[in-house]
């Protein structure tokens, strides 16, 4: 009897997880991220000139008056006016 209750409980739990997977959308991530090849998630930053997101570790950066700005290319860095 106890085994039957455990098996039925496991069945309904798995059914619940499956239906939840089908009908519930994953939460929207507020800050863009990107997985790099090692499986780790790297932070994404927005280029203030062309407004695209790039991985922080692949960006060019400058500091002006204590603020850090990230760029996708040298051309965008040269166009930037704070």
C-alpha cells in the first residue's frame, strides 16, 4: 500500500513537471548574458554609440570621470562623446 502511494506521488510529480515545462515560459532575464565556450555566463554590456550588446570580456573600455564605457570596436570608441 505504501509503495503504491509513493509510485502515484512520483507519477503526479513528474506529470506536473512535464506540464509546467510545456506551458510556463521561463522568466525573462533583465540583464543580457551570453554563455562562453566553457559554459560560464559572461556579462553583456551595451555599446553607447551603436547600442549593441557585446560580451564584457570581448569589449574595449575607457574610463571617463570615474565612469566606465564599453565599446564593440575602435571606431565606436573614437565616435563616442560623453
